[in-house]
C-alpha cells in the first residue's frame, strides 16, 4: 500500500472483518481521502467504501462528489447507507453517533 493510501486511514475491512476496502474519513484534508480512493480503485479494487461518522459525514459526501465530478468521471455510486452506532465513551457510558457509508466503484 502506498504512503498516501496509508496516511488516509485505509483499512482492509471493518473492525470485525466484514467488508473489502474502506476509507475512513477523519480530520485530514479532503484531498488525502480523494487520493486514497483513487489509489484503491486504480490498483484493481472493485468497490471502495467511504465511511464517515458524526461531523465527518459532510466530508465523506464531499470526498465522493469530488472524486466523481473532477477526477474519475466513470465512477458510480453503488449504495448509500445511513444509520447510528453506539459508541462507548472513556467513562463507560454509551453515545449514539450518526454515520454514512457510501460505496463507489466502476
């Protein structure tokens, strides 16, 4: 995996090993995640999941739109899933966090 892809939090699946390739959106600049998606798609991965939680939901949508409109015009959005996750806090309590998963591919 390239340094760019590694620096953009690409993981081989979820925590529980559920899916193929995922770009987890965080606090880095949008272009880091766009380049990470392009790297995965250009290395032969069929579909890439872009996942954002909480305040990163907007950034996840921007990443997919920038990828689709400016860099890889032949990319298709296969599915968009929204939901909530229960996240454990450091003090032991749980909080609900909104999330979005966008699957893109050729």
